[in-house]
């Protein structure tokens, strides 16, 4: 969906250079490694990492897609939408679109996630409860096309997005 060579990537070790080597000791399972204790918990437990937004716009969008021509999928999507509204009222849940809108190639509804805690609760829940539907999970930064492509994560079958909208926006 996205050409990784279009972007630059800082080293994942930025801020962690020059530390003592990690131990080679294996954990009790015999496969994973014993990690040294951290001085403090990662800030990523409390706020999304930069450049992901931590404001009223939301840190992540989740677009849940369904075939608008398939009665069973429409019913399932409508029931899932209701369940999400009842079980996760703190999330922002938009209307159900019964046709493609924006870059989205088929019917869908959108859910906004505002905190890492909400992300940690909702995404595993959605993995189990999304049924036959696909979902696009993307962060919100100031790079919309990249958020919907290179930074995106899919559950289920990935769908081709209409990126022309982003191309037009970037030309303006």
C-alpha cells in the first residue's frame, strides 16, 4: 500500500545508545530473554508517542468495513456498532455510512480512540468481536496519507484505499 522508501526513519535506539549490553540469559520458558528492569515505565503507557495526537482529534481512528450489498454483513456491522456504543461509551463512534466515503472503498463506521488505555482495551476486544469485517487502524498525525498507508494496521482483509483525496490535499 505504501512505499517505505518514501519516508525516513530515526533509529529505534535513539535515546538508548551507549548502554550496557543486554543479558543473554533465557527466561523460564527457555525461549524468551530476561530483560533488565526499567527505571520507570515507558511513557507510552500514558500517552501516545509523538507525532501521534493526544488531543480531542483522537490518537487513533478505527474504520470498520462491511459490504453494503450483503444483508448479513450489514446486520452484523449494525449490531457491532451498537455493541461498541454500549460497551465503550467513552470512545467516539460515528454514524454508519452505507456507501464509500472519502478514501474508504466501501461502507463503514469509524471509532476514535483517545488514550493508550482505551487502545489496549478496545483493539483486543475488536480482534475477537469483529466477525467477518475488516478494520483499518491508523494513527492521527499531521501526515494523513502516511497515517492511512505506511503507519496503518489492518485486521482481516486489507482493502485498497482511494488515495487521490490525500494527493489533492497535499498539492494545495
